[in-house]
């Protein structure tokens, strides 16, 4: 672990980030940019090296605000993290903010479980890595099996992923929306 200033252009989004680039409004980004302009960057980004650049694990929104302000450098904590650790940090950081797209989060959780497939009880291991319950992990993984139509309904309706995943899966077994996709 080391800290320092890195060129903002050398930082890029993690491809498994559960938050899409449009997950925050222009107003939210403008507010954060104004705060950074006034007080500076109070919390460094967390990144990991990836060739000649760095992948952001925590601080995507701060990075976007720095770009909006045309800052050339960003204060960063640099971790030498493997894919498993990277996904755990990314998911943990996203979980501290307003709700993420449950389907993107489910995909990232599935990738984490996949990286743990060579270990005993990968679902339980993923839960431990994320600081969540195994039930939470399994509920997210069930979302990966939803039809595209029900996935869209879930996201547009802002349902709570854990509360509705099992109900949606039961409904989709005899669902006319699923039949439309085939």
C-alpha cells in the first residue's frame, strides 16, 4: 500500500463497477465538484495498478468530479490487489452509498464468487470477503437468472433486490414476459 498523486488521465473505471457512469445526477456531480473546489479532495481514490494505468476501486464519483474540474492529478491510495480483492473493495465501497443497480451488483457478485470457485464454499467465502451474509450473496446471484424483461422491471421500479428476487423468480416460472423473449 502506498499513497501519492497520480495523473487523473491514468485512472479508469473498474469494468465490474456496479454503478453505471450515469448513476449520479449532474446536480450531485456539480455539488461534489463545488465541494472539492472549495475544500480540496478530502478522501483519496483507491486504485490498483493495471499495466501503465490504474483501475479505480473506490472513488469513481470523485474521479468524475475531478475531471469536471479539469484537475490534472488525483490523490490516491494504491493497492496491489488481485481481482478477488479488487471486486471485494469495489462492492464494499458501492454498498456504502445509495442503492446500486441490483443487476450490475449481481453480476459483480457472480464474478467474485467465480474467482473463489476453487475454494470450499465459495458463496460463504464471498459473503465473508464482502462482510455480508451468505443469504445476501445467494439472493444477488439469483438475480442473474431473471429474464431480461423482469430485470428491466426490477431496475425501473426500484425494488429492493433482496426482498423481491425470490418472488420474481417464482413469478417468472410461468411468466408471459419470459415467453416474449424466446
